[in-house]
């Protein structure tokens, strides 16, 4: 079944360890770490130092989403800080195979992210080299935005292509995921669903995570590489 990836961007940064523990009690096996540089996206968030603190505070799988220009410069630092998986935007990486090779060299799971307006055919030549593809369902930069409905079909189409090619690539969806759309996304073929506000926004992270995890029960692809 699909896994919930609570985004710590919506957590209380002064209590990150407690927030991570609450998400874990609610059944989350991973956390999503949103890295923004104020250049690729119009917002600034966190870097390797906070990721290192998070790594010390939790055993959860850390999925680091790099929304930065020059992502190659940050792959090794995030891996050294304790990232379990790293994804870079296709719109930010000029030499995508090199980015993926850097992730392999660093020993992390390798992902590539597409903005909502980027078509999936740009992945045709790199799909077999990836552990996961992250489909953005909002324009990156902020938590709490509204899900772009057309992404549901994009998930279905990509899942079909992955199956056709006999690949095990996992689809992750990020942005505006709520209790209203989580199950449909998993049924469409997603294997990891990021949720920021829907987990941490209401101050009840454990209960919110548990409800979302239950909604995905029995549906969606499951990444075998997330413990
Ligand atoms: C958006 C980030 C998302 C965001 C998700 O740029 O990549 O991960 O934090 O937040 P919600 O779930 O609130 O849309
Ligand atoms: Zn994200």
C-alpha cells in the first residue's frame, strides 16, 4: 500500500523531534523534507544542518525534496546529513544523469521531480535509473496550496508507462494532498503521498497521520526500499 510522507515544512520547527515522533505514532514510516533556496522557488526553508538534527531525533526514512538551483551541489551534503532519499527537479538539473549518479555515489535512493506543467515524457530516457518520480500537484514553494486536479490523470498515465516498461519506479505525489484525495491518488498508482498541512496543520499530527494512513490501506504501490 502507498506510504504517507508527512512534510515537516508544516510542523512546528521548534519541536521537530516531537512532531516526527507524533507522525511515527500515527503510522508514518517516512518524513518529507522540503528544501527551498529562495531562488528556484520563492521561499527559504531548511538545509543540511536541520536535516542532521532531524536524523538524530528520528529513525524515520528521510525523503529530501530539493527545490534549489544547482541541486548537484547539495546532494552529497544532504546525504552526509542523513537523507535516505533525495529528489531533484528536472527543471533545475541540467545534467540529470549526473545528478542521479551523484545520488547513487552517495548511497541514497534517487528521485526526479516534475512541476505540474512539465510533461512526463521528459523522463523517457531516465526512468529506468530512478527509484521514484515525484509529481508536483501544486507549484512548489509553499505548503497549504490547492491540489491541481489534472495531476490525478498524470499519475495514472505515468503508472501505466512504468508498468508497460516492467519497471518498479515508485510515484510520489506532493502538494494539496488531503483526506479527500489520498485514496484516489493511491488507487491511481501513487506509492508515496506527501502531506504537510493535512498532517501538521491541525495540531493533531498523530491522529491526522493515522487517518491518512488508513485511507491508503490496501491501495497503491509500496516502495520496497522504505523500511
Ligand atoms: C511544496 C512542497 C510540499 C508542501 C506540501 O512546495 O514541496 O511538500 O510542503 O504541503 P501541503 O501538503 O500542505 O500542500
Ligand atoms: Zn515537497
